[in-house]
C-alpha cells in the first residue's frame, strides 16, 4: 500500500470524526483510493480498510462516548442511518445512536453499496446506500 493511499485512509477516518466530510464524500474518496470495504470496530475505536488484493490498513478513530446496549435494536440503527442520511446528525452522534441500539461495529461494502451492522451476539441488519435497489 503506497503512502498516498495510507494518507487518504487516515484523512477519511479523521474527516468522519471531525465531521469535515459526510459519508457519501468519504465513500467516494475511499473508492478512488481503491478500498473495497472497511470495518468500523466501535468497541476498539478503529477502522480496518481492505483493498481487493488483501492488503489492509488500520486507523484509530475517536472512541464512542456512550454505553453499548446489550440488546440489538435494528429499528434504532435504521433510524440513526436515516438521520445521518438526512444530515440531521454528524458521525459522532451516529456512532452514539447505533451503540445505544446495540451495534458494536459495522462493515461497509463499496461494491455492494450497503453496510452490515453487528451486535454483541452476532445479530445483524443491513442498510443499503440511498438509491440502491434491494436484492
């Protein structure tokens, strides 16, 4: 992985944390850098970025400042996603809301145009990017 790609990944991580870029802008930059998917581990406060050739990069991110609920609430996660898409909340508030809904992390697939949200006991729900047909 070249230094430019690493810098882009670190910049995207920081831009999410400081709300200087929104999710669609971050996804565009990650795709341009060749990222296939990433995993946001909310418990560990880090993101792992995956390239198609198997190369990965881990970036530390801001820790979630709320307790993670033990019960998984897919509707609560969906509501946080919709609020983020409507630009009603920033990434910090999004993370707090999904954690309060029992989400401990999520995977984002650029090619699949979706995110998979995971709970403590492997409960999950899928949220599609806006204007992505359901499969």
